[in-house]
C-alpha cells in the first residue's frame, strides 16, 4: 500500500509522532492505536447489552468472567496483530496461504453475517438510547447515526480517522463513572471476581457464552490485523517486519503494549458495567432486561438522572466507535478475498468496491434497526453467534501465527502460544457447554 494516496487530505507521514525522531522513544499515548481502538470497540452496544443482562440477572456472580477472558483476549488479539505487522497482509490473505479457498470463503462469509447482525443490533440500540436521552424518533436517530459513521469513514483518511476513533474510546469512561455514581458493595464485587461461582443451568451457561462471545469476537481479530497493515502505510519508513527485521524490536514492543493496555481497558470497563447493573437492577429485583429503554428507565429511579444519562450516552458513543470496526473489518475481509483495492487510506474512487461493502453493511444495519427488532435480545444473541463462529477463525489465526512459512522468524513465543490456544479451547468449551444445556 502506498504511504499516501492522491485525492485524500493526507498530512505528510513525517508529522506522525513515531516518524519524527527515530532516536527518541514515543510517549506511551503514541504507542496506543489499533489495540486500544479494538479493545474499546469490543465494549459496543452488543457488549453493553450482554454485560447489563449478566449483571441484572446474576448480580456480581458473573464478574469473574472478565478476569478470565483478559489473558485469553490478549493472546488471540496479539496473534492477530502480529500477523498483520509481520506479513503486511490481513487475515483473509494470510489464511489463503495455507487453507483451502473454500474454507476461507466460509470463514469470511461467517464473519460478514455476524458483523451485519451485530451492526444492525448496535444501530437499533443506539437509536433507542438517543431517542430516550434526547428525544425524537428512534428510527430517524438510528439512520442518522449510521450515516454519520459512514460519512466519517468516506471523508477522512485513515490517519485522521484513527485519531477520531482513539478519542471516542473515552466514551467508555461513562460506565466507570456510572459504577461510582451508584451504591456498589465493593467487597462482594471483588470477592465474586476472584472466587468464581458456577450454576449449571441454561440461562447461566448461555450468559457466560454470550460474555465470551462479545469479549472474544471474530471481527476484532480481522480489524486489529487490518489496522496494523494500515499503520504500515501511515508511517513513511515502516515496512512489514519480514522485509524490515531491524524494525521488529520496537514494533513488537509497541504491539504488545498496545494490545495489553487495550484489552485491559476493554475488560475493566466491562467489569464496571456488570458491577453497576448488579448494584442497581439486580439489587432491586430487576433481573430481566429486554431493551435499552427498559435498562435506562430502570436505572433512572434507582440511580438518578446522571446515571440514566451516562448509560444512554455511553451506548451512542461506543456504538459510533464500533460501527466502523464492524463494517470495516467485513469490508477488508471481502476485499482481500476478491483481491480488490482496499483500506481507509484509499480514496473512495480508488477503492469503490471496498467502500461499497462498508456502505452496504451500514445500509443493511439501518434496515434491520427499522424492522423493530428487540434491541437487547438481538444484541445478546449476536454475542452468542459470535461465540459459535469464533472457534474456527481462532484456530486459523493460531495456525497462521505459529507457522514459519507465514511468520518467518516472528512466530509466537511459547507463552503467547499457550494464551492463544487457551483462548481457543475456552471458547470451544463454552460453546459446547451452551449446546449441552440446550439438549437437557
């Protein structure tokens, strides 16, 4: 990918902090990028719905899952990021090197289906929340938010849009503030986090699977790998590590810091969501949340106007962060499959089919939101679907990240291999447990 493209309002790559002075280590904030945005996008309206339902239904008893998913999430996301940075290619192109083409088609097809369902459910929840907080029509608000997201992706080149996404991650702090705005039994919350409890019933197992599915989702793997490829084009001197081994120490360090912090941020915010809803909804006997409107309305008399506004605005902010990740990861995978020109650094006229997939995904999502589907129910089951399709994608990621024919000398180390395969095994076990409860 060329470092700059005609037709985009592109600032010189040398203005980037990591390109200005190679002898001086960049500030910690400059090291955060694809990993931070990926982690924050994980707490999208689908995640909010899942964590809200978990906290409302089971109280603090599901908080332990976020402690477990953190190292697993780091392992698989780090593998995905390293594939993109080492090879200079996204996951689709990488899978094609050692998987049958029909299998790559299946994996990409599953990703697109799950992403579009997730995107439509997110827009539905965003419209619901916007109408609740600011008034107006839910359908109009959902359509406007979808079109705003599409416009930003089309108008801004990647280097500028990446900065927008980075700042949008701050919207997640609304849920940290929410936890401190209500009365939380902190000793009970911490005890439930470090001392897991298990209930072998369908609702509990399905909730745990949904948490795994929304925390470890296929679109996150594709997005972080793709954004590492975009980063190579953004900084003038950067090259894929297989072609520029001298860059490997600094880039591997950056990827590790970015991923570890990004996933920690994601899981910590999710933990605060469970804790806050456990302390309010569950504590007052509200154990079934069927819509974002109901969740926010239930919070209003329990926690006040401030908590009510935080919950609603947080859904809109995190949705604006997640929409480009969902649409962009699907478009990148499809464009890679058919060898189309792709990337947010490309002008729309240079990559029309890539942007066409993004526009189609947003349009279908808007249509789904107009269909009046139950916001929380759709989001919740979208997380379950993600859990089911994640396993084959994770197997492919780990095979790629540990093969010398793909990674050269930069295959995953033993520790990260264990973490990645453990994440794959945990997701498979959770999915099997869900199916087992369905048969009982």
